[in-house]
């Protein structure tokens, strides 16, 4: 097989490929074995028609498309590997020659990863700060833990307040007609959580157990269901029950209940240490983001739109997976947020473009500095994932290899090493910066 690459413009080029006649002959043989199973010729059982009779009756040309389908994927992949290009989209294939006794010649118009022109990436100034934990931060964390360990009790008297859990029935109407998804029974709604249409929860505040109320709201203009977007609605609401959080006292007993310590003071000291470690990780992440952002800002790269679209696809899938872990799905999210898929994708475009740009620049820096992942580092990463997912490292390696993702894991390790390289070669921002 012969392959050559010719750049046309920007990130596009033409991959010219010639597959020898011997491989074409083999592909025609495979195509015949496939096609002959489906044809009927008088005097022969299905699948038993001799090759000569088949070709005289149907013509060898009837095998060409199947033979091309057999040859093309492997030939294209081999040509990509041979020329070292990095496609980012499906190619446009133009078959120039194919026939019995001939070589297979085709051209593929390919969009490839763009070239990056690097600017300054060493000696960049990045922020530095001490990871001190303030009294206010410690108290805020204790309050969060209080909320987490609060007990819910039913409120027999009084009215619903912000922060309460209201157990309600609701039945929604637009223009006097009920609409899909507008009805619920004994739904537990935390007032003030912002889960429902703006204005809904505020009107439930002040209701008492057994009360009925018409809650009037207006759907957002960007609501995912076009027939409801921007329209006023009335929800007939019945409040069945009010549940209120009772916060535990912050004392030694609280410390014993939620930790291994006997006193609140000991627990606070340990909590302060944990918060400090968390802040150090956050500050390190901020420094990493800052140095990558500056290196990227100093570089020049023209990103094909298809790369951004692909990254948006990934972000949407990742978002959907995180929703599932919370017991939700995209349809419920669209209903509660008033968004639709187009709005969600539009919202993600900026992040997608930033991620693609950062990765391209980091890859270019890694190439310029000769940064790559070693076998030992790959083994170490698999061991880390083994602990995280509670599966043997060799099993994970097999899964990555089977799915074709082992190279992606190696690239991820190299990118992390590149970010560390940028930080190691950076300097702290001056006080006046």
C-alpha cells in the first residue's frame, strides 16, 4: 500500500492511497462469499453458485461496492498511521480506480488537528496564596455539617417557612387547560431550593397544613416546551405536610456522633486541617488553570468547528451521567430548568472551545519539550484507578485496550505532566500585579 498527504488549506488536506491488486483480489473473494449467500440462480442451492457462473450472470462489478466496503476502513486507517496525520472528522472519500486485476486508488479529503504556534510558556506569572483557614470558613463548614445531620420533624402548627420541606399536591393549568408534566402528588419540595418555576416556592411559604392555594407563575421565555414558554400558569396546590429541619447543637456530643473525636475542640482542629488541605488543592488547581490560560493566550491556533461540536457532545454526555447519579435525567432537567437541548448545548460552547484550545496548546508544549508518559507512569495510573474502581489493574488495562482508550489515558498523563512542567517553570505574581 502507498499513501501520501498533501495539505490544501488551513487544517484540510488530501490523503492519496493506492492498495495493491492482490489485496483487491482478496477483497473480491470475501465479497463473493458474502453476496453469493443472498442470490438465487436456477439449478443451484443458495450459496453454492460457482464464481464463474455468478460473474457471467451478474457481472463482477456487482461485487465492487462490497469489496470496497471491506478494504476501505483498514486501508484508510493504515494510511493515516503511515502519514502521521490526526483526523478530527470523517473523511470525504473519492474512489478513483477499482476493478478486477487493478489496484484500488482513492483520495480522502481530511480535516486534521490544527497546527499550534506557541508563544511564551515558560516564566509565566501565576498567583500564589497561603491556604489559611479563617474562623468564618470553619464556622461555615460546621454549619454545613449541622444541616447534613439535621433531623426532619413534622410541623403540626404554624405555616411553611423558607428551608422547610413542603409535601404538596399540585395541578397546573395554562389557558384553563391541564398540561403534560404539570401534575404531582405528595411531592416533597424544599422551599427556597429553586427547584420549581421562579415564584412558585415563594407562594408556598406561609401556607399551613391542609391549605389550598392557587399559585400563579409565568413560564420562562426559554422554557423547553414551546407551547408553555412565556405563558402564565395557575397551579392548584394542596399542602399535606410541613417538615422542618432541627439542627443538632454544636457540642461534644455532636463531635462524637459525626467523628472519632470526643470533644468539639478536637473535631474542630481536625476539621481545620482538612479544610486547609482542601484549600491547598483548590489553590493548586487555580494555579494550574491560570498558567494554562496564560500559555494558551500566548499561542495561536485556528480550531475547526467540528472539534468544538465533538467536545460539546462529550460535555452533554458527561452532564447526563452526573444527573443519573443524582437520580435525574435530561428530560427532568429540561422540565425543571426551562431549557431545551439546544439551549444546553449553546451554554456549553464556550467551555468546549476553551477545553479544546487548552488541550491543543498543551499537546504542542509537550511535543516541543519532549514530554510523554512512561510505561511506569501508565502502570501507576492504572493502579490508582484500580483502587478507585475496586477492580484489578490488569483488568482495567484490558478494558482500555479493548475500547481503544489506552492511548487516551497515556495522553492524559502527558498533559498532567505538561501542566506540572508549566508550574515548575512559572514564577509568583508580583504584589503590584
